[in-house]
């Protein structure tokens, strides 16, 4: 099958949608399909061979964050040329209402179209504003996918219709086989709590974790907070107490291998995000590496950590934005090795549900359905 995949966000900047598109394309190629990805990219030499750049992106405040998007007549011409040369059996557009290459591909495409919606935001002004303009084009989509129940609700609320829920995928083996790194491995008197996310984006919750860590240090004075992710370290330290700042180590952007090693080394992985999360792929990655997870009780996180009735929970939840509850939860986990072991084992089992070997087959089933309906 010939599949064209459109990513609206700059491919050379890390992000959940970009990682999802990358992993899906590589799975399809490994399975013998043809896959071509169209996305903005500034450095053509730093992207994989299967990616076609539609030009440089510009930073735009969008959906509560800063996204790097690409729009305009030059981009539109590149999109049309890619579609013409690709002769795809299925076009798969991610975030088709985001004002970037995906919208342009939706306008230009004529064959079977699948769309994946990642955003979870029931109050999305962008979707409310875009729907009247995009409605005729959205009707061209023959297969809708949402990465979570929350993302599906966002689609049904703002765009009408429905979508099948197929979660984000993770290369579980890459994390399950990761070896702990001596730099980050915790010790009884110096346990490691890990955090991954943009450190200057409030919804990622580092400010909540920083406040909680004061309580952790009162009980475990040797504990350290290892923080991975982009953003201003100086500003982050200024928002911490002096004691927490001294106990914190900032890694900046990390490679995939270092990310997996950090998860495998941590005594606890903390996910203090305060909102705007449609799934929680970082939880799955941490669980796959065996890290005991504590996360805010966002609906998306709750669904990841609670597999179902009668099944062992895959992590601990705390009340969203409650720093005291997070601190108490971390202290509880550090003081109970048996519970950490239970969460580690349950997390590994739960992570297997999101492996690409499962997720991609569900996506392929959608491709086959829309291609058949379109006479391909």
C-alpha cells in the first residue's frame, strides 16, 4: 500500500505528533509498505529519507502552546506536487484543522483520506473558528481516528461525526531493553525522581513538581530531581526554592536512548501535567522502561494507568495541581520498595497494549477500509 502521511508541525523539533508520525512511517516501511511523510523542516539534511520538506516553519501560539507551522502559496504548491508524485492509495493527515500543511493537503487531495486527531481541548477556540471554513473539506475525510477518548470527544464536540479511538504507539522494546545509566541510577540515600517535558510550559507542571519536592526533601534530604526537556534553566531555577534548585539536575534535550536510560534509572517518574493532554505517551514510555509512575489525575492519564476492572493499576495518581498530594505520593513510593516493584511490573504489562505492533495494525485496518470504499 502507498501511504502519504502529513505532519503539520516542524519535523526537526521534538514533539508527540512528530514522534507518532515518525514511528508509524518506519513501521509501515519495515512492513513492506511505501510511506512518504510531508512536513515542515528547516534542515533537510537532519530528517529521514522518507520525509519531504514543505519548507521552513514559523513559531505560532496555538492550542495553549507554541507550534512551528507552515502555510501559504509556496507551501500549497509543494503540497500539490507531493500529492501528484506520490499517487497514494491513502492520504493520512494528522491534526487536519491545524493551520499548516495538513489543511492544504486536505484542500488539494482527491483520494481516500484518513485523519488522526491528537488534540484534547473541549474549549478549543481554534476548532470553533475553523469548522465553518473547513466543513466542506472535512467531509472529504473517510476515516477518522482519535488517539484517546478525550480527543474523540473534542472531535465530536467541535466537528460533529465520530472517530475510532486508536492510541498513540510506542516502540516498547526500545524502552524495555534500556539499561540504567550510572549517572542517574538512584541509591537508597540518593533516590532519583525523573521528569520529562518542556520546562517553561506551565501545563507540563514542573512548577507543581518543584513545589512538591520541598516536601520530598524533608523526608529524603538526599533525593535529586533529574529534569529532561527544553526551556530556560535559569528561569526554572528562579521559580524553585533554593533547596530544590540545588537538588535538581537539568539535562536539556535528550536523545531517545538517553530518555529510555533515564526512565530505566529512575526510582520514580513524575508526570505533573496540569491539562491539555490527550493521551500520555510519556507515561507509556516510562512504564515500558520499568519506572514506577506517579501522575496527575487528568482523564487521559487515568485511562492509561487504569487498565480496567479487576486489573492491577499501572501507577499512582494524585489530585491535579495539588503539590502537597504529589509530594506525599512520591514520599510514599520512595518508602515502599514493594509498591514500586508492583507498579513497575504492572506498568510493563500495560505498556505492551500500546506497542506499535498492536497500534499500527489497527491503523492499517482503517487504511484498508477507506481504500476499499474509495475503489483503490
